[in-house]
């Protein structure tokens, strides 16, 4: 067996450091890529959320409008019934006058 010289040890240490740095660099690059992907995903989800919130507001506005129109329709139906009752009363009075 031969003894390792100091140069061999320095060379070996340099290689180990290079490998460690290469692995670290690779991990950092993967982390950066993952962060960028997560940011893109976050931005896409933010856009989807904003669109969904806008649709919800539009839906709420439409629901309020429908409710208002239903209430107005009910009021008109009630008024129509009252007018019909008045007309029937007037016709009854006129018929009573003709008979009398």
C-alpha cells in the first residue's frame, strides 16, 4: 500500500468540495425553479379567484335584480286584482241601475 501524499489529499479534498458545490448548486437551481413555478401557480390562482369573485358579484347583483322584479310583479298582480274588483263592483252597480 502506498501512502497518500499531501498533494493527493489536496486534490481529493478539492474534488470532494467540487462535488459538494455541484450538488448544492443543483439543489439551489431546483429550488429556484420550484419557487418560480409556485409563483406562476399563485398568480394563476389569484386571477382565477378574482374572476370568481367578479362572477359572484355579478350573480349577487342579478339575484338582487330578480328579487326586485319579483316584488314588483307581485305588486302589479295585487293592483290588477284590485282594479278587477273595482270594475266588477262598478258593473254590478250599473246592472242594478238598469234593472231598477
